[in-house]
């Protein structure tokens, strides 16, 4: 399995689909299905039963998964591709547009 280039906490921009051009922070990453949960993107309606955690129940709006190929990492306000390189003996991510190390 290839490594995910986008991690939890990254800011991403949606490049295709119904939420095109929206930006948000990555909430969760699912490496198995190659999907992400992004804040405010792909909102779905879920009907919930009353439970101990949610006494009222009812209709809840929450983020749905979006494929990782449909988003781009945002670096300095611009979307960019991500690459990997060795920085000494450590593998780091870098923005391909500028060459800056991300983490």
C-alpha cells in the first residue's frame, strides 16, 4: 500500500465534485479506503435514534468521506502536489510547487 500524502490536520482544497473549490481541515484519514473526512465538505444528513449520548435523536448533519484523489494540499494559500524526499536520515514531505519542506 502506498503512503498517504495527506495527513490529519492538513488544510486541503477540493478540486472536483459537488464541493469543488471548498477548503477545509482534514478531520480523519482512512488509509484502507483512501478516503478523508474534511471539515464542511460533502455534508450528509443522518437520521439518529435517541440514545444515551444523544437524548433527543433526530436529523444530524455531518461530513461524509471524500476520495483522497479529489483534494490537493494547500501551501501558502495555493494548492500544490506533495512529494517525499530524504532530509538527512529522515523522510519528509515537501511542496512540489515551491520545494519547501512541510513537516
